[in-house]
């Protein structure tokens, strides 16, 4: 997929075609992944957000879900951007009696 | 069985209309009853490339609206038997091609022709989707250049999801890559993506490579499909592509830079 070291070493000084090929392979890999995304992804993203929002103050765009295909395996990647998130003062589980830990490690921050 | 072949690319100006004219003519020359339809509403050009611009009376929109029937709108080519041109209109209303209207026309054409060639407009919106909807086969016209390759990939995505075959869960559209405006000199200098590069990126079977050729402009000047210029590299390469489409084995030509051989130099042949 990506250019081998040999190819890079022997790339002619004005060989712009190999640059074009490499750039295309990268951009198309992303675009294809976006295209084959199944229909449930937006809903999954919404529901995940609502769960996370119970515990953390997060905005819509702080959760990103991607489905990437690399050969035979598909990887569902869920990214929650936490640097700007704050732990909610009134945590929902706390009402069930047991106090929950609000240490950074517990929240995974 | 009648076959609908859409000539598409995403990007504009890559050679779709040139290819539509060449393919339709080539298929007809080989005895197939063929019609070539201009789907580029508002930018009618196929009539010029086919040299029938002065014979257009009724067009695609007239037939869809019921103002004319197919027989009144189809223009019979004067050079090649079995070849008909179906021009589009100059209307600025891009949505003039209704889904039902197009379906009715295509079905009527299917009853009367072996091949229905659809010359797609550029883009990946309504116009291009209408042109590819009924496709049984698609020829993806691609230039060895980044934006053209990327747009071809997008159109492949559309064929896989938005065509009638995809919607109705039938066998997928047959896809073929046609690389046009290829310049072996520039590939050799590392300035242009090679055939192998483009094929590796798009992974669609290659139906032909049309070299960059001055004959294409000359042919369009006189309204003659370039495939009829059998002296030209582009004309010959289009002939090969049509033959391959019909199942013949043919080597790719004009892929190497023209180095004069010693013999040729000695005997003065160019
Ligand atoms: N193989 C080729 N060599 C040189 N010029 C070409 C070739 N193919 C197409 N062209 C030129 O490119 C331009 C666009 O071609 P056209 O078939 O109208 O593209 P499209 O229908 O995709 O917009 C025209 O000027 C045409 O003459
Ligand atoms: Mg065109």
C-alpha cells in the first residue's frame, strides 16, 4: 500500500507521479471507509453520546465514530475527546446509594 | 438481450462524450443496433461530436414530456448503419429528466436496440445519477491525474449504491476502466500516473488506454467520431477497446514512447 523504502530511495527527483499515487491511496482509503459506513452509525453515535453525557459534560462533536476496513478485518473506532469534558457534579449512579469514585483514573481521563 | 452502457467519470472534460461517440459507433460498425443518448441536459454536445447538430428536431425532454415519440427524436447516422443519436435539450431545468420518464424511454429503447449508450454529465449529483441508474455496464473514463482518479472512485461508489441494480439487489453493474489522454512520454518522465498506478488504486478491469492525440480535436472539428479515423492512434485504440468489450483479446497499444528503431531511421520511416 504505502511506498516501500526502496521506492522512496530511488524516487527520481522530479517523479511527481509517485507522490500523486501515494496521496491518492491515502485520501481514497478514508473516503471509502466513510462510504461503506452502515446506516446505524449515526444512531450509535447519538446513543453513545447520551450515555457519555450522563457522566461527562460533552458536546456533539467530541465523539467520533469510524468504521475502517483493512483487508479482512473491520475496526469500529470510537473516539471521545475528553480534554475539554468535565465530570458532571451529580452523577446518575450516585443516586443508587453507592458513592462512585471520581478519580481521574476511574473516568479514564 | 439489450444492454445499457453508461459512460461516466465524475470529473468533467475527461473524454466522456468523445468516448460515447466512439463506443456507439464502434458497436454499430460491428453490426449491433446501437443508440447513444445525451444525458448532459443543458450542455448538449453529443450532437456536435456526432456531426448531427443540424438535424436535431425533437429531443430527450420532448419525448419524456410526450411532445414527440422516439421515432421522431432519434437521428439515424448517415455514415454507419445501425447507429442512432438521441440528443438532449438545451433547457436549463436540470430536473427535466424525471425518474419515471427516463425509465419509460429506456424500456422502450431496450425493446428496439442491442446497446444503449448513455453519455453522462459531469458531477455526482442528479444528472450523473440519472445517467447511471439504468446501467448494466459502466465505462469509467479516467485521466491519469489526481482529481480525475478520485472522482472516478466516487462514481464507482455511486454505481455500487445508487444504481437500479444496487437498489434492486441484482448482480452489480459491470465496471470497466478506460484510461484516456494517456501520454507515455510523461509517464516515463515520472510526471504522470501510469496505467498500473491507476489500476492499482481503482482496481477495476482495464478495457483500454486512449493516448493523448491531436486526432481527437480534429475529429470533433468536423463532427466525426474519432474511431472512424483509423489512421490515428486514438481511433485505433478506441477500436481495440470496443473489440475487448465484445470479448475479443487484444494487446494494449501505444503504451511505449516512440523510439525510432535503427531500421526505421535508416529507411526514413517515421
Ligand atoms: N485522447 C484525447 N486526446 C486529446 N484530447 C482529448 C482526448 N480525449 C478527449 N480530448 C479532449 O478533451 C476535451 C473534453 O472531451 P469530452 O469528450 O467533451 O469530455 P467530457 O464529455 O468528459 O466533458 C475535448 O476538447 C476533447 O477534444
Ligand atoms: Mg460531455
